[in-house]
């Protein structure tokens, strides 16, 4: 996910501006002294300043990284693997309450290991075993109320 | 207090955990600390501190193992001498390298622990007299040092620090109780939850990076464990001055806020080359830099705890994580802890001593098992780590929101590292931000917004001067060029 320093710098300048704008509605303290807005505004200003310097440095170095990176990004299996990781986390958030931790955890592990070329049988066995171990550690030892879902134990 | 079976079990388990994580390339000591967080959250403060100290000491040593065997440092603190370690392994001296690694790590760690035990109480006496002015400048100095001194890319480190400071402003502000950057989300009223954020930044981002790597399994050399300590005593006696010097370097770097074991190792390596009689051998299979840097990085660990215990200012990202956990338990590291809860301080001291004494026998076992550890299939390890990250984040508040926060932080960490923006300053910003803002606002309010008062006390004046001097470091080359005589 490498992009040019110019884009990174511009992104931070924009971010700083957004943060500053968000503080415009914050109330001042008694006597008109700055209150909740002070620190975020200092941070926003410095962020825009540092971002600007990074952007200028990127322009001077004629950094053309983003031209190469974007074109090849979706052809990169490593990037696709990373998307699978994020999808795994997203799957937990959306499915865990319905399916429960044991089923969701097993599913996420199995899909990720399958994606990384682990043979399906081994992936299935390891996914089940690992999920049961993690469940035992957190739910039984640390007494974390993991969602039961379709399995009631 | 450390003799209870519970604490001894924590030491044993965390030693094994630290050795395992440190020995696997791609899994850093900071990541190990982040993954340990959910467990320490459920522990009492004393075993939580013992767990972190033991784990980090073992992990920093264990990073030397893959550095020698596969030329990939297990943790960044081993990067400085990876080339020398691997070259010596190719010459058939893997056992000597690993033996020197484990013994210098133990010696460096013990030296650092002794300095910690002497320096911390002395500094605590000074810190008792500190007011909001001194604490403000101390936090500012820590943040400035992180960016200007401890980083090779100050601009980008500064950006990361500012992101961390911004995260620290999320939630209810300390002056008017006004909600900042919560966007109507109830879970954000108490701020960005520290544990899922750390797990995301250091755990999930590493998983994303490793899953994106083409090389998932590593070819590994085998080590003859029975020969590990052969020749070590002779080597260390030959370089005894180096060890003493590097121990001092490591501790001083550790005391500097934001500078961790990796910085200590590089500085010790550079000093070693500067004073060596055979500098041309460095990088090609010299044992001397391994002695120096191996001592310095473990000595630095104890040094990191000096500002953390005395002032609540983290010395590195691991102590930043520990301080965050202590805050969550309602404990505020600082001089009052020395008076009100000295058992926690003694627990840190004794943990360092025990961990470094155990390092030699446990390190021997880790070296013996290194071939097996390094062959753990990463295509199983990475999904397993992700599951731990998900459950660890969920466990804090039983909230899926925290899992989402973890993922968002993971993406942020992954993107930052891919673009050369270090992630560690984010942690420092999140931990020091509240200290900085609170002490600034308290100082301003009590002096009726008179900024001059920030320099009114001698200690505040010195700390303020040091902070401003740190900001001027980037301008030093300009002044030097102007001062140079024309040719």
C-alpha cells in the first residue's frame, strides 16, 4: 500500500484542516479563553504543517510511487490476503452474535488457512482445535462472555 | 509477594511466550506486549507488571536467534548485528554467536536492573517536588525526543505522534466535559479504547503485513545445543570493556523517552565500530559488535522503566503500553507509587533480576528448540494470531465496536508502516497526550493564562530549555554550515 510522499503529505494537510474545522463549534471557557478546542487545534495546525513539508519533499523527489502501486495492487496476492484478514474481522463482527464464537471463529480460521494454501482437512482440524482452545482460555479461564449463538454451551 | 504460585506461573508462561514470539521473525516484542494486554487486563497490577517485564526481557534476547540462523531479526533490537551473526553462522560458529547472545543479554539486563534500582528512587525524591509545570515540560520533552532524537525520519515520526495525540483528545475533555470527536458514538465517550487500539496497531498490522509476504516458510540451520557455551567466557573476557560501555549506553538510551532497545543496539554498534581495532570486520562476521549491541539492547529495557516508574513517561513503546494498562487499573505511575505502593516497584526490580537470571537456562532451551520454532508454519500461525487479536479486543468490554476499532487501527498501522511512518510514536502520543494537555490546562488556569510562569521554577526552566533545544536539533546543520570557514 505504498503511495507517494506527496499524497501522504496532502492527506495529512487535509486531515489537519478537517480536524480544525471540527473544533469550530466547541465552546470556549469562561472569559473567552480556549477550552476543549485548544489542543486539537494545535495538533491540527502542526499536522497540516508537517504534512505540507512531507508533500513538498515528495514533489522535490519526484516520487512517482503511486503510479506503480495502484496499477498492480489488485493483482498482488499479498494484498488480496490482507483483504481476507479484514473480511475475517468483519465476519466476526457481523456473524458472531448469530452463529456464536465457536462457529464464527472456526469459519474465519478455516477460510484464512485455506487462502494460505493449507490443505483443507488440516485447515479444518486446526481451525476447530484452535477455536476450542481459545474459547477455553477466554470463556472458561478469564470468564469472558463470548457469544454462544447457535451452540448453547 | 513474587513467591506465590500464581506469579511464578506467570513468570514461566510469559518467559516461554516471550521466547517464542521473539524468535519468530515478523512478531515483535511490542506486538507480544499488545497481545498480552487482554490477559493483563484481568490480572492484578503486580502479576501484570511481572508478565510484561519477563516477556519483554525474553523477547529481546530471542530475536537474536533467527538473526543468526536465517538472517532475519526476530525483533528490531537484533537488526543491528544480524549481518555479523549470520556471517559467523555461515563460518560454522552459530553456537558461539548464540552463546554470546544469551550471556550478554543476561549481563546487560542485570546491569540495567541494578541501575534501575539505584536511579529510580533517587529520581522519585526529585519528582515529588514536581508541579504541573514540570510535568508538562517533561511530557513535551519526551514527545520531542521521540521525534527528533529517537527517529530516523523526524517528519513522519512527528506525524505519527500527532495522530496519537489526536486520538488522546477523543472523548470528554478535562476542562468543560465537552465530548470531542465522538460523532455521537457512546463507546467513544471514554476515549479511544487503549487495548484494542494497541492490538490493532501492533498485532493486526503485523498479520496484514505477514499475510502479504511472499515467503511464508523459512529454511533453517540446525544448532548443536551442547556447544553453545564453548568459548563464550574467553570471548566475553576479551571484550569486557565493551560490555561495560554498552551497558551504560543501553541504560542511558532507555532512560530517554521514546528510545527503545533497537536504538540502543544501533548506537552501541556504532560506538563499537568507532573504538574497535578491527572495524573493517564489522558486517562481515565480527563477534565484537554482537557483544556490544547484545548487551546494550537488554540493558535498555530496564532503563526504559526509569522514566516510566518515576514520572509516568514511557521509555519505549512497551512501557507505554504498560502505563496505559496501569491507568486503566486506576494506578498512576509516578513518585507517589514509591511511597504508597512500593510493592509494585519492588516487583518490577525483582522481575528483572529473575528474568535475566532465568534467561541463560531458558535461552539455552530456546536455542535448542529454535529449529522447531522457526519451522512453525506461518500460514497457520498468522490466522491463529488474528483470532487472538479479535477475542482479545472483544474481551475488554464485550463489545464488537472494539473489534471494529482494532481492525481500523490495524489498517492504519499497516498503511503507516508501508509508507515509512513509524507506528510506535502513536502509542506515545496516546499515553502522553492526556498528561500533556491536563498539565498544560491546569498550569494555564492556575496562573490565569500567564505563559511566562511555565519558566518560573528552576526545574521547569531547565526542562523547558531542553525541550526547546530538542526542537532546534534539525536546524543544527544549518548553523554548522554558516559557522564553517569559507574555502
